């Protein structure tokens, strides 16, 4: 299980949100907790943003590796050659 992207023990804070009045009325009429729904949606949005940031960092790292390999050859291939047991005679 992954760690949540925020402090679960942090105290709740009263805030003001602007919502579609009809949507909010229907949510309340259905007995749904708008605060819990909003919190879950914010968690999902934060996780999606964190995942995109991570994907961007990985893309940058992969490009840097590809640039390095293009300039210096593949270091893994060098290691495989160095430790190839078929050469040990």
C-alpha cells in the first residue's frame, strides 16, 4: 500500500468552496457527504499530479541516459564484456 500524499493526522480545516448549487442540492438530498467526496477528489487529483511529475522526471532521466549512451556507448555492455565468463580461459 502506498503512502498517502498528505498527512492523514492533520486537523480538519473549515474552508469555502464554490459549487454548482443544483449539484450540491442533489448530493445533500442523496445523503452524501460533500466534504468526504471533495476530500477524496482532491486526493485523487493530487495523486494524478504527483504521478505526472514523476513521469516527467523519468522522461528527463531516460533522455539523459540516452544522450550519455549516444556519446559514451552503453556502460552495461562494457560490464557484460568485462564479466563474460566465456572469456575466462
